[in-house]
C-alpha cells in the first residue's frame, strides 16, 4: 500500500483525474512515500532518511516526503520483498539477495568507503543496479556508506583463526558468509531483530553487523568484545519501487535523486566515520578497555585477497578484480 494520493486518486474516474490535473500544484494532495528500514529510529540510516525527507519536503513545498517505519516492519528480507509487492515504496538496508551486491560485503573488497563509491560509478555499479531492478522491479536511488561491518564476540580472540567453529550471526549476504567460512567460523543467519536474544541465550557466539545499529540495539549488554578493524563495509541500498518512482513528476524525481546524492557524503558517509569512535567508546565504557580487540588490518587485507578475487570474478567476470583494485577514489 502507498499513500501517494496523486497516483491513486481520491475521486475516481477520468473526470476526477482531469479535475485534479487542473488544480495548482500546492492544492493537490501531497505524496507520502512509505519508507522502511530494519534498524531503530536513531541509527544513522534512519536519521539520514529523516533528513532526506525533510529536505525533499522543503524543496517541493510539502508535496513530497517519507513516512518512516524504523524497526517496526520486520527484517530486511521482509522489507525489500514488501517493496517489490507494493506495500512499501522505499527500502533501505544491506540485504538484496543479489550476488553482485552481496560480494561487495566481503572484508577488504574495497580499500575504503571513498574507493567503494568510485568503484560503484564504474560498470561494476551499473551491473549491480541492473540486477537489482530485474529482481525487484525497483530503482536504485543510491548507496549509503554507513561505515564498517564489525565482528562482535562474546569471548576474545587474538587472531581470526580462533573463529574456527564459533557460531557467528551473519546477515544473508554472500560476502559476509564466505568471509566467515574462510576463517572457519559457522555463519548463522538470524534476522536482525532477533540478534539480542540469540546472543543472550547463547544461540550464537558473536555477530557480524554494522557497528552503529549494534550500539543502538545495545548488543554490548550481551556481547563483550568488538574487533576494531572493519570486517567489511556497510553499504545500505536505497531502493524505490518502479511504480512509486513512475508516480512522481519529473521535478519530484529530480529533487529526490539529487537530494540523496547531495546528502549522502555528509549525513551518511562522514557521519558514519565520525560515529565509529563514539560507538567503540560506548562498547568499552560498558565492558572495559579489554572489550576492544585490535588486529592487523593490513594482514587481514592480504589474507582476504584470494577470496575477494574469486568472488569478484564469479559475480562480474574476468578482469573485475583488477578493475576494482585499479579504481582510485
């Protein structure tokens, strides 16, 4: 269901449509797009989208905005499928169930978030977008660079080889699952809204997810340790259904797209970089200085390269890994 009243019509019939078309813009019913994300209201993904909603509302004189559902409509798989079915207009999250986007989550697939953006502006990003459109009949507005994915563990490690046989909650994302398998862990997909209880009840020994939502959901209460070097990048897809997109005027489409592009650098990417030290401090304040586990990131990148080359080749073809490595921010 959508609250885009300009597309649904309130009066019905051709005469009613003609009458609405004749009205000045400010007299027409406003378009409110239903937006969903699995995280809580104060996660960076949702504070960004609140900012985006305010911005497009101001630029369109109140004609376009979001109704935000944060952590209330189920997990990411539920949300993106709801968008494809038409009960949600805009989806934001990590999960897409597409190999092309999923492999991007493998640790050290990119050098950093700035290089990730540059790679997504090449044919790699074009292929990702095409596959997403085919699967969900939806348009990619953009990718929000939330920051790092991090490993959070109930018991400490001194090396990733010690992950062997530990059950680690992972999202249903190939890059995450392949990386955990690579180090001998047992990836255990669990919906995000069930992670806290799974950690508390000992169903899993740790979790791999974006750090900021983990802090917002207070995983530090049931999981003492965090591995400080990123174990992948959180790349939130902002996706709008084709029907919702086509229901917008050309001016509204331009405002929505340009506003996302303009705000992402500051309110997503830079905000995520700024937030990491604060989130790590929250973890150490709750569990002590030994809660933070620092490992050699350069060594991890070297260890992951054979797997990342394999994943890139499988998803995008021969030469893809070389293209990714040679793309500069």
